């Protein structure tokens, strides 16, 4: 993590201080902001490699601040919050967060999650040069391109990584645990909701009828399968 720039947005000075100490010890350069508005100013100024942001803050909350950051640049965001209900987790992921960590937290676990988030943000390197083209959907792993009816589709790095893994194993049912390990990392073995959220996002972008998918199929009780 040495040399990476990390922005921490939290109105609790004890939490932000702990997070700063954790990542400074890892060799990162850490910037602090006490609210969403200041977080946006710091984001614009420093263009961090990773953002760790609280959700419940006065004036501009973490939901809105995160969305505005993602409008400026594609950056991995970890939401750090006391909200532990499933709806909040799903909402966070659907708003573009790469991870969701609840308070109280272990600094070591947060650091591990951050390393994983930074790895996910690195450019994807496909392991094969396969191309799928059927007149509607085109997937070109070698060229890192996805098109629907010849129109390029914008995917996040995590969405592309998930699609690549499913595509490389076309026709083979992949378990939630396999998908989590290969796309997110071993630390996420219990985070099945991540897979549901991202498959749903891919269906919205790639399927003619997301409610009746043709490519991204559910394997009930197992996981998902890509079907050519």
C-alpha cells in the first residue's frame, strides 16, 4: 500500500485518527475530512486511490458524497458505518461502493479489505483471448470491450471482472464462494449479497429482459452461470 493516497471521510475524530494511523503504518498517504462537503474538496484536490467514508454525517451524508465522487472519477470506495441492516448494505453496494465495513471494526481487517479493493481497482488482465459475438452481445476479453447491439457498455472494474470470470467459465455453474474468492478475494466468503447485487447490475446493462435473463443465469442454491 506504500505510495497510495487514501481519503478518510468521517466526523468522528477518534475513528478517523485510528484509520489514519493504520494506513500510515502501511506506507500510505492519508487525507482526512470531517464531513461530506470537505471530503469532496479533498477528493478534487488529491484524487485519492481509495476512499473510506462514513455514511451518517451532518449536511452532506456519505451516500451523496460517494455518488458525487464517482461522478468525477472511478475510484474504489469503502463505506465505514454503524448501519448494519441488509438494506443499508445493499444500498451501499448499489451506490457504487466496492465494500461495506461496519463499526466497530478491526483495523487489520479494514487494511486487508483496503488492499483487496486496491487490487480490484487495478486494470483487469484477462486470462484468455476469447470473443463472444451473437448479433446482440459482444464480449472481447482481449480488447477489454463489451458491446450491446454494437454500442459500447460502460462497466465498472468489478462488473467487468465478474463478467470475465463467468464468461471464462461459460456453461459451468459457479458457486457463490467461487465467485467471491475470484472476484473479491478470500476475505469475502460470507458476503453473498455482493454477488446478487453485481449480477443484477450486469443484467440491467446486458440483458434484453433483465427479469428473464438469457446470459447470466441463476443456479438456484448454488450461484450463477454464463450461457453463450
